[in-house]
């Protein structure tokens, strides 16, 4: 039973390029969450998605960042025109339902480095 | 606004010694509280959680935590630390959806890095 899979593990981009981070939730999970961890910081919530719907994007920067979770395939976090400040670890989590009694299963993260 | 404070950035303990990691939260209603562990290059693993009921919560790997409402604390403890416990530990609070919080919108502390001396 594979856990939450994120790829790539490491992603290097130059300023101005686009970064696409992928997250495949655990089997049977239809709720996905993205978090960002800046150096020396805790994880910060970015967005919560169900299949084909964005439920809560209160933590997403207003510009350049977008997320989707299509009916088929992984969830994608897309960062356009990356800047050095986007360098961080991006974690995805999934859960089988929408209650806080369900624990979140986290992936191993994608480390984004912007040169 | 809700917040989580982990006062200790880095703690070093000897193997076999007891451990207590501190966590204080600021939240208006009854919180849902979590402790996660992150080993290098790994995702977060849930150690334990508190939602209601008994204020002493048992988790995996021999960890426990005690919820103290009067002190707004949720400290993590282990009676005897093993070298494999070296990792970073995060305390988190989940806002109650009834009060406007969203599922999955956990608020994390900045973490405490644990080193274990042989």
C-alpha cells in the first residue's frame, strides 16, 4: 500500500521558469493538501483540494501559484515565474475524508531550489 | 489568531535519558492537537493526536503527550530516548471547522530538532 508519492524529490529552476510539483495521494484518498516549509520554519498550509475542486486556498500566494487535482492523475502545484523566495520544501498530504478526526498522511516532499 | 510555539529550537539528550519537548498554543476554542516527527529527507509521520477525552495521550514509538488547558500546552514526552529518535518534531493545532477552520489547515510550530548522544 503505497503512501503519498511526490515527485520530483528535488527540482532546480532558474528565476523566471515554471515549477510543476506532483502529488499522488494514497489509494482511496480524495482529499489533498499542499504545505510549504521555508528554511527554519514549520509547515505552512497552502491549499486544500478535492477531486476537481479547490476547497480552501487561503494559504496560497495571490499570484504565480496555482493548484489542481483533476479527476484522473495526480495533484499538481504550479509555480510560474519562480523567484528565489520560492525555494522551499513543498509537502503534500492526503486524507480519505473531510473530518479533522482523520489523520493526514504526508509525502516526503519536493525540495525546490531557485537559482 | 491561532499560533503554535515550540520554545526549544534544538535539544540534545543522551541515549536512555528522558525527553520532554514543549509546545504551547494560542487558540480560542478546544483545539485539536498533533505531534509529528520528520526524519531527514522524509515526510511527516504522525506520533499522536488529541481531540478530546483523556488528557494523556499515548502515541507510537513510546511517545506520550499531555494536554493542559490551563497552561495551553501539549508537551511531548518519552521516558527513554533511543538513537533512532533523532529527528525534528513538530507540534500542530487544527482549527475547529465549527469555528471557521478548514479541514487540513493545520498550524505548525517551527519545530524542535532532537539530537541523541551515545
